[in-house]
């Protein structure tokens, strides 16, 4: 879990007393067996898979239906998004229906205006115009830039041993502010790695 209070498919979660993830409403553990269905559509979800209500969106690299949450747990708006393979993306209210999201995606792929409530992001993603080899170059280099960013934020403090051994995620043990600092560094570092990929790969 990245943040102190986060969400799993629209259900708020936090770290329990022992550090394990629990649902905020009733403190039950979050496990593979207790994963709740999407808060919005009530369909079962699975880690690493597309949201079931918008599975297999054409021309799409990744997407989130928003799971019925009007904002992120930390208050940021714009829960739903679609990131297209060509690097463009758009956002929408998490209350938008699956049919509306599919219609907006079809219009975006035709480079037509989006329906009301759907808005294109101003900037394109780092993979815009990349070959598969260039994209793979960035993916392969990402673990190194994550480690460099964490080391920079920690300013010489030792990295989490479990992270170094591949047994924990990079944010384990970092404060909320440190996580935000790492994310800010990663944004720039990924852009730099993408530029490098375009030259070398």
C-alpha cells in the first residue's frame, strides 16, 4: 500500500497495527481471499488485471474505471482515466458508466472530441511515438531509477533491506512526504530515460 490510507477497487484501506492491510470500515484483513468486488460495478476484480467493467478497451495501454470514488483518498480529483497506446490520455468522473467510457475511448481513437465530463490530459505519456524496443528499454531501466530516487530522498540513510532483496516494495518504511518526493523525482527520471531510449534503442 503506497499511502497511509489507500483504496482497493473503491474500498478504503489502511495499515493495521501489525502493518498488514485492513479495510477501513470494519478492520478485516485484505488478502487474496477477501478482496472485495469493484465498489462501482460489483464485479470481482483481480490484481494485475483490467477493471472488469472496461476490460479489453481497444488501443489502450492502461485504464481505471474509478471504482465509484469521486476522488483519491488524499483528496485529489479525477479517479477514472484511460491511457492510450499512442500516449494520449483522458480523465473522467468515477461515476461514468462502462458504456460511456467505451464510447469516449472509441471517439478518442478517432481523434474526435470527447463527450461531456471526459477531458483530455494536456501532456502525453512518456511512451508517445516509441517503438517496442524503446519502450522495453525504459521498462528495463525503471528499477534502477527507482532505487536512485529512493537513495536521494533518504540522503545516505540505508535502503530497506527487504526492498534490496526483492521482498518488499520501494515505498516500504518511507514517510508520506518521502513517498511524494520519490514520485516527483521519478516523473523527471522516467522522461530522461525515455529520451535516452529514443537515442539508443
